[in-house]
C-alpha cells in the first residue's frame, strides 16, 4: 500500500482559507438568524400592542354607543298615533306644550320610552315616561326625538316627564 503524499504549502493554505470562509459564513448566518429572531419578537410585541389598542377602542366604542330607544305617543297609558305628540301638529290644532305634555282639545299626550312595542289602541307595558339621557330616541314612524352620544343633548322638547 502506498502512503499518500503530504499536502503542499499551497494546498494547506487553500484548505485553511476554505475553513476560514466556512467559519465566516456560519457567523454571518448566525447573525442573520439573530436579527430575524429579534425582528419577529418585535413584530409579535407590536402586534400584541396593536390588538390591545384595537380592543380598548372597541370596548370604548361599545360602552359609549348610545342605546336605541323607541318612543310611543300615549294618551292615558294607551298608544295613539305619533302625530298627537308632535308639537307642530298640536299647535296647528289649537293645542300647546307644557312640561313634556302636549294638550290638544282637552286631552293630554306624552311619549312613553322603551318597554314593549305595542300597536295603536293597546296599553303600554314596561319602559318609562322619563326620557333616557344620552340615548337615540325615535318613534315607529322614524321621527327622531333625541340623538344620543357623548356630550350630545337636545332634540325635540315634546318628550319628557
């Protein structure tokens, strides 16, 4: 059997350079992997913060969104046509408005808020005659009595206690 010859100086130098290049490439790959890992971590943290902010905004919106309440015009706790609780209608028919009541021809009308929606001629149930604060209040016919929300008030003065 023949013995292999020892490597020449040039071959030894080339082998050492190849090993050094492999080591440098490995260091570059490790550094790139560390950079990607750090970036992923930052993205995950940033994503978590974004989800948290979106959650807080969604909760704030849900809490601050005004309730939708239906108002029904009533006379002696019985639902009547919405027109009788309209101030313009009352005035055009010789009536007047006082303390949330609308008086037309000896009869008094007022809005009933919330509760079960019942047809004209039926007695109201549930709800209240007190106008809820900060709620979106409208009638079955679509007349807006009050628009709710933060710092928002006003609307028709025909409703109330």
